[in-house]
């Protein structure tokens, strides 16, 4: 699995590409998606630089981005009625 992660707040120099990232563990009410396409939005760089840490605290290492499209590979039933 590939992922772009960072271990502290900062500019683009904190980003590292991992080609052997661990498969995410999903919990009740979550889905696992095989990502086919992804994008980065202005909010992503604000979070990465630490401007939003009072509102969006991160647990490092953090994976950048939240916009994606892909295929659902696994579903865990749970509190959302999935």
C-alpha cells in the first residue's frame, strides 16, 4: 500500500512517501476503500502546517488528504447501521 505521511507540522519538506505502508485497520461502522484517485485541498496544507491544530488535532504520523474515489473492499457493521 502507498501513503503520504508526515510526523510533525511543517511545509512540504515534512511529507514522506511510503510504498510499504500498513493496511489500515477498520473498526465498527467503517469501510475500507481501495483508492483509485486522490486529491489535496487547501484545508489539507493548513492542517499539515499546524494552523488548524486547535480544531483538528493530529496523532502522528498522519496521512495527508481526505478526498478520494475508489472501490469499497471491506465493511464493518456498527453504530451507523451499515
